[in-house]
C-alpha cells in the first residue's frame, strides 16, 4: 500500500509506469511506446529485440493457462543461464506461478526429491537438457515437459505461443502478488526453500532501478554467479529502462570480465548489481 493509502504497489517511477502483476506485466506496452530498443542476447549465440522477448513471455503465459496451469503452481526450470531461461522464469511468474530453478550441478536424486516435495507437475527445459527433464518426470510427479525446441516426448514451447481459440488475450493482473521465484536445496534435514515473492521482487526492482539509473545506452550482463532472483530483477529493470541485456553461463571473475569486455557492458549482475567502467574488447 502506498503512503497515500491507495492499494497499489506499483513503483512510482519510470515516468509513472511500472510492472503490474509480475516483473514483466506491462513491459511489452512500454517497449512498443518507444522506451528504447533493447535487445536480449545470449553471449554464445544470437539476439532478439526486447519487444519480441516481452511478447513471447505474454503469449507463453496465456498458453500455460490454456494448458491447465493455475496461479500458485510451481514449475521447474531446467536451463543454463540464457535467454530461454529468462523467458521461462518470467513466463511462469506472468501466469501467477512460482518458478523453481533446478540446479544443473545437482544429481538426479536431489532434483527429484525437490520436485516431489513441492509437487511440481511441469518442467520448462532447453532442448539439450530435455532427456534429463524426461527422466526427472519419470521419477517424480511431473506430467509435462515443455522444451524450447524439438525433443522427443516433450511439448514444444512454440505450442504455448499459439493464439487462443476463443480470442482471449493476456491479462498481466492475473498473477498479481501470487507469483515469484522459489529457491530450493536438499540437505541432511530435508528440503530448504526460500520464496522470493512478488512484493519482494518489486521492491528490489524499485531499489535496483533507482540505484543504477539505467538508460537505453546501458548494456547489462547477467552471469551464472548471480542468484536467480538477482538476475530476474536486474534483467527486468534493464528492459523497463530500455537497456540491453546479455545472458552468459560464465562463472568466475576472469570469464565474466571477458564477457563484459566483449559486449561493452556498463552494468554487471554479480556479486551485486553495479555499474562498472565501460568494458572494451582487447585488441
């Protein structure tokens, strides 16, 4: 609730426009209105315009709803740090669900234990990891594996992007306050979980946006050393400000610095979101 007593938790900045429902709720409309021309790039691959990225999230969120996902559902995300992982996390939150990042360094038994404990019924996965996702489904209560690309015994992510048969569109307010990111780990005493809910993420979005004062001239690097919530917040803050984003699997200072230099980055995600001197590629 705001100081004026209104029941509106949208952040009062960005020219009076800010996320509603989830971190990407309203982003497409903002980018279409001309708030810069940001791109979302995989450090090892191609790039797409921010408008296309935001549009994919909205359409996929509606597609999840048509496939039976309900607000508060927990959906696993199995992917390296890349644009597909960002798309998956934002799509789940846009539909009002909880995105559950699955640790690629964990063994199958641990991941299965986590999926079963939280009663996850779906996994979003990048194509190279689809076989692992199918095995996890066989071991747990997961009933549907959605892959970014073609993989046997999976649902192609592209099916989520099909128009609704009844012509209904995406409503960003549907996920209002119910969505978030669920971090889980398994220890000797059982499953340990931390929920980063909508209110926390929005507050971090507000703080990050104000502290970094991002502009369309900025390039932000999201690396694998940052935690999921940190990446999600900084990526959203960048796109809302019209800044471009680069996602990388790089870990460790030397590898991350190489990516920063290659892309002329002005902001990095780890160890905490921060401005840096403009990095230039050597030679």
